[in-house]
C-alpha cells in the first residue's frame, strides 16, 4: 500500500503509463522502505550529527540520545554491512518503519528536505527493483552496468531521482535497460578540448550531445537535432553509443548527493588530466588502464556540456573469455561461486586494487576508486586480471609527491591539485575501502579478513600504515544532505577492522564533520 506523497505519485504515474507494473511496484515498497531505513540508521549511528548528544550500545542494540532529550533506538549497526535490514526504529516509544516519516518526526534542521529525498528514494528504489532479474543479452559491453537496482550501498538517497517521473525513469534509468535517443545542440564558439569528432561538427558549429531529460527540462528553448541511440550505464547520465565511446552528459538535477552537470573547469582540464594519468599508469606494469577522456565540449554553461570517453571494454580480450565489470557489479558476478572461491576472488581483486591505488597515491595521484569508477577485467572464472579506471573529474593530484619522484606536475590548475596527505588519503580510502571493498566484503568481519590478507605483501608506505592503523574515512552522506552550507564533501571516521580499538570510542564526536 502506498503511504507517502512520493509513493502515491509514482503509483499514479505508473497507472497512466505502465499499468501492468503498478502491482509489482507496490509489492516492492516494504522492502524499499527497509533498505533506505537501514542506510539512514547507519548514518545516524556513525556520523557526527550535531543534534545527537550520546550513543550507547547495549545487548539489545543502540540508543541515540538527542540533544532535545528524546531517545532513538535500533539494532546494532555494522558500518560495513550491506545485507542487514532494519525494519523499524523507535523514537520515544513510537515505532517508525518509513525513513521519510522518521526524519519528519525527528524535526531536525533541514530535515524536511531530507525527508522528501528519502521519500523519493524509497519510491524510486521500489520501481527499480521491479526490473530485478530481467534477462540481459550476453556479450554486450553495457550488460553488467545495467544489472544493479539498488544504487549506492550506504547512501540513504541511493535512488533519489528528483525531477524524474515514472515514465522518465523507465525511459532513462539503466536498470530498466532502455535505449535512449540522445539529442544534439549546435553551438558556435563552443569551448573544446581534445580532438572533437568530425561527425559531431556542422560547419562552424560543434554538435554537443544532450540527454533527452536535459532537453526537456533544462534546454527546452534550444533547437535540438536527433542524435545517436545509446545505452545508459551505472551513472545514468553516461551512455554507451555502441561504437567504443561513452558519452557523459550534463544532467542538471541532484542524483544521490550531487547535481550532475559538467563544469567549464572539467571541459578545460579533462583531456590534459587524462593524458597525464594515463602516462603515470604505465608505471604500474599493465595492472591499471585508464579509460581515456577523448574530448570535451561546452557552451559556457554547466547545463550544456559533454565529455566523450573511451569505453573500458577496449581493455578486455573477449577471445580469452575476458570482460570488463564495474566493481559495483562484482557481487552479482561472484554470487554463484562457492564461498571459498568467492573469498579468493574478492581477496585477489582487493590485493590488486589496493596495490595499484596505494602505489599511485605514493606517486602523487589519488583516485576516487569506488564501485562505479573502478572496473575489473575478469576472466571466465571471475578472477580479476587487470583494472580500468574511468571518470577523472574528481581525482586529486599532489605536485609535492610527484616532485619527490621526479615527475613534472601536469598542466592543470585549481581544485584537482592538493598536497594535504589527509585529503589525499580520504579520496583513496574513502572510495576504495568504503565504496568498493566494504560492499564486496559484506560486513566488518569480512572486511577485516580481506584487508589483512590483501595488504600482507604490499610495500610499506605512510598511506598503507594509515590504512592498517587509523579509523577509516567515509563520506558523512546523511550529514551532507542535512547541511545546506556544506558546499562539498563532509567526512566521518569509521572503526577500522584491522586496527586495535581497545580504549578507543568507535562513535563519532558530536558536532560538525571533517570538511
């Protein structure tokens, strides 16, 4: 039964555009509420929210004492668990099983905005789950991009898609496996970096691919031409045109935590950054490939810009049974393996990924290697042979570390450059461990075992020492949605299953998170 505004709205839209799907959508709502509530509870327990005074763990669970005197009670919350399910939380004796209703009852600053996002996340997740198990066509390079229905494993806004109707989600979201007809905007005097394709020029005009959602909701005043058909990937706004090119489009709406447009900075720096990182990756003996940024173009506004990128699939050998799989899809790929085999595959991937990312970090480049940006080239038995990294927009480059190794800094400036060791480690560990290895390991015990085995033979560096001994950085995803002044990432520290925790509180301190 639909209970909230977003649930009822999506159901009514489905009745109009896909009535045969309404019953399946409604049946998925209870599970979607629990999935989003579980993510929210993780954030409430492990993030430094200023209106939580104390946290106490007991035999029956965790109690949060709010600054206004109320108590919120729930089960123990392993920060690394992905299979756990929280069906209800108790706020001063009243049970809540819907994350939006709980957030409304908490009545905290900016809680109304978060409640609306969680409501939409639940409804969209229920719709996404109606696509679960749908057959795919084997061999297509986008196949493993489209099997994931649940989105970010830890973000309560895992499926928040404000501005997307039910019809638009069915038409554009990857889990529904649509074919998306891109549009083309003819722009004279466009800013271009890289070698812009001849087929995307018309005399003095650059033809910029535009997502149809953007065409309808943001660029409705522009005269647009028909463009190529494409298949949406994990990021929804990035699409595979089927010719070895991925098209990253501007999508001026918030998905999870960020508005997905493309800045003028990215247009200017995309190709130079790609050339530099690709050259640095050659030092890693073929263990890491970069899906190259081929070209970028923009009309001087983040609403009308695009990035053309090499498909990661070019780095696999199909004749040898290889395929390229986003790390977010590895759990599904390995699900049919026996437990011992699955652990072996996970540890093998972790050893390779940690080695590559820590070596590159020591050289001076911090990758944001979460489950969407990092891909594994796997063989027919599911073993990771090599890695591919895509989307260089949010990496960080340390000129000081590069100079230490005699490497000239790249011809870029601005936000990509940072020498702060803590910022660099957060970028790597906060993405690779909390965004890739955590979901693969499944819980704290599993993560500890994977990290212990995978790091045993890695060369010693200060960054590896921090990984083994310090609390692990993670984005404070719930706080970021409750803090309208943040303007960027906020961080918390999670208990490290490798580090000794005796005498050390695993709860975050009250107050503002680390910026």
